[in-house]
C-alpha cells in the first residue's frame, strides 16, 4: 500500500470511529429524527457517508467507477434510507473499515498520479482530479458528514435534556 493510500486508510478509520461513537449511544428514534423537515436524518447521513466514501476511495485507487450509476443507485438509495436498525448501521460502519483497507490496498503510485475523470450526466459539476486529490476529497466529504452526525447527536441529546 502506498503511503498516501495508507494515510487515507488511517483517516478513514479514524473518521468511521467518530461516526460509530456518534450513533452508538443514541436510541433508534434519534437516528430517524430530523431537526428540520428538509434535513437528513442520522441514518441517511451514515448510509451516505459509507457509500460515497466507498465510491470515491475506489475512484482514487484505480477502480473503474461510474458516477451516473452511483448517483442513480447507491446515492439515491442512501438518501431514502429509513428504519435501519442501529445495529445494522454500526455493522455497516465497522464492515466498511475492513473494506476500505481492501480498496486502498489495491491503489498504486500510478493511480495517485492518474487523472480521475468522473463523467456526469446531469447538471452537478464534477472536478477533474488526480487519484491523490480524489482520495483527499473522499476523506473531506466523509469528515463533513461525520460532523453532521456528531451535530445531530448533540442536538438530539440537548433536546432530550430540555424536554423539546
């Protein structure tokens, strides 16, 4: 595994640990709760964080990926996720940690330097990056959603302590 892929694995695992911690002490109803009707639930955010990170780690590690297929399938399904048991969400996070090692273990120096062009079939723009930049974007995106789930955790607990 290249040092860059190893670093990506380290940060991915650290992030997944934060994600696991943020949902582990919440009741099931908190995972479906939304602070606003237009917001995403913690369940949606966890499923999306795992599936999107998988997609972009694969893209940065030399796997052939299709952005339109990802958006039409995994991404769409993630944003419709509901009623997933907490144990299933935790297992998804834990299982992805091992999967991330397999994905990143396949990456080479050539993959890091190669251009990753994700062809889009809609109006959502996609930056052209090399493999290293794609890995960094994957980690940044994962951390963004980990922060969202941590905030949902804190908002839920604050609402419970104030009776709101």
